[in-house]
C-alpha cells in the first residue's frame, strides 16, 4: 500500500486522469456536437485521438518529473519526511524518467502530426515541453511564474480541437469544395476553436490559483532558496487577493458561457451548475482567507479541483444536449 501511495504521489495519477478527461470531453462534448449540429461529421478517428491524448499525458508527466527534479532542495526543507525524490527515487532517476517520457511524448506527437500532415502542430507539443522546462527551472520562482503554467494548461483542450479542426479541414479540401464553402468552414472552425479556448481559459485561471496556493505552501523552502514568488515578494495577503480576483473572473466567464447556453439547456438546468460553481468559489475565498497552515491550503486546492470538475461536467451535459 505504501508503494502504491508513493507511485500515485510521484506520478500524480489523479491529475493525469484529469488531463485525459479534459481532452476527451473537448473532443466528444465540444467539437463533435458542434460539428454534428452543423450537419457535419468528425474526421479525427480513434487512432489520432489516442495519440493526441498519449502525447499530452506524457508531456504532462514530463512536466511533473522536471518539476520534482528542480525542486529537490526546496522539498528537503518543506517536506523532509514525505518527499518522494531523494527518499524513494534518486534525482538522477527522475531526470532519466523525464527524458524517457518526453521522448515518448515527442514520438506520439510526431506520429500524430505525420498522420495529420500537420508538422506545425508537432511544434506546439515541443513548445509546451520547453515552456514546462523553463517554468520548473526558473520562471516558477518569479512573481509571474503562474502565467507560464497557465498557458500550458490552457493548451490541454485547445490542442485536441486544433487537430480535430485540421482533420475536418483536410477532408473538405479533398472534396474540392468551393472558395465560399471553404470560407464558411474556416469561420465555423474558428468558432469551434473559440469554445475550446474558453474552456482552456477557465482551466488556466484555476491553474493560476492552484500555483499561487502552492507558492504559499512552499514559501519556507522557496525563501531559503531566494525565490521571488508572489507570496514572498508581496506577502500572503496580496497573493490571496489575486486568487480572489481570478476566482471571481472565472465564475463570471463561466456564468456568461452558461447563460449563452439557454438555447440548449433550461435555466433551471444551468442553475444546477452555475450556483454550485459560484458557491464553491465563495467557499474557496472563505477557506483561503482563513488559511494559515499547510492543511488549510491543501483544502483550498481541493476546492479549486472541485470547481474544475463541475465546469467539466457542465461541458459534458451541454455537449449532450447540443442538438
């Protein structure tokens, strides 16, 4: 049982499952319903979708490993007993695992891009890998480090939509449609991408809150390592206020998205999601305001993940009724 617990902590399995869920929800509950509603048919098959999910999962796992690799000294201060790296896995092993999973991510992304004939999209994966390395190695320790992580998180649903749109576009090109039809299709696919982008934005805002909370939890070790995170430079009060503002903005954006869905869901059905999300946001603000010890902040992080779950579930339901 202890070994299993270490593996789960080491690989962050729940977060990897969340990444898979987000990408599948994007494909089946955003892209597919919108295309079918326009009397079209999704062209991205099971193999490309699987490759996209695998590539994203391994990029994410690589991000976890490289983060652990660069955080060894900080973790020795903050978590001398419960840390995984150094106690159960050596730092060299972590780096080797990072190289291995990153190679797999590049392999799957390369195969996917070859099948799709979209070399440009392959470099999106490479860019995210670079962003995560830069974030973990240095930018994480700066005042604005959360923004870099947020960009990477936002790409989780967006990259699936990009490939979905590309397969759709290439299928129509093969059918030699007219210029007018191509222009209409391009405009429609931009609308699909905008919906996925909105989902990605909400996830990115939640990631910013989680990262700021993480910085508050790890302040002791990061202060010893002379980091310049938001809580260290401006204090916990300012860091919490930033979290409050981002949480409120996320609820407003989600509320706008929900209210725009009244053509497909009744107002009563929307309230089942809007009210709980707003309530969770209030609970987050209350919990974060009184947070002083590690457990308090961990509970705050859990509330953020609950908000992500509710938003994702709303997308699933909306996709089901988008007919």
